[in-house]
């Protein structure tokens, strides 16, 4: 007997629905990643990465604009990430289990495509610090899994609503 609360029919969501769910999932993932990064910055007595980026870009109020950039990036990255899972059935979020491995892959991809180039251009010292770079990779793995799980929950809910109405 299949537990329908833990599955979504493969291919049952479009890339557009994936974009919407991914934007929400990306925001929640950004909250979690931001909390972890904030704790890490306090523990290492360093400035939070997003604030360093805002300063490097010459933005006013770097504490505010750095966090705004962080959440904007998380929302866009989450939307694109989950939107892609709606296009490629192999990566569809159709079970809770798939959320974990797809989330890990998404976290690695976002770390490589977004974090590494931005850091290399704006805060290169952070990439040469193994503890900082390794920690940020772990935080992005968590971001990917949280984004995938939240998005899966939203996609599952909207699929159940469509079937019952």
C-alpha cells in the first residue's frame, strides 16, 4: 500500500509550479542557511558573508542590503532549481527520499554556480580559507535539502488539492 502523503505523481508538476514552489522553498532555505551562517560568523568572530559582499559592491547599509541580496539570491536560486526538477523527470521531487538526494545535488550546484564565482570575484580570501569554504558548502547542502523538502510539501499539497476538487 502506497502512502500518498509521502509521494507526488512523477511529472505531476510543471516547471511553472516548480518555479513558484521553489521560490517559497528557496526563501525558507535562505532563512536556514542565513541562521547557520550567522552562527558560524559569530563562532569564528567574522563578518557575515552577505555583508562582506554588500561592502565589496559598495552598497549603502551593507547589513541590510547584504541580507536582502542573500534572500533575493535564495529565492531566485530555489525557483530555478525546483523549476528544473519540473522539466527533468529524473530529478522530479516525487518522494521524500528524492528530496534528499536532489536537494544535495541542488545545493552542490548552487554552491558551484553562484557561491564560488561570487566569492572568487568579491571576497577571494573566503575561498582560500578551507574552514569557511567547507562550511559554506555544508550550509548550501542544507539549503538544497530544505528548499527541496519545502517545495515538495507545497507541490504535494497543490497536487492533492487538484485531485480532490
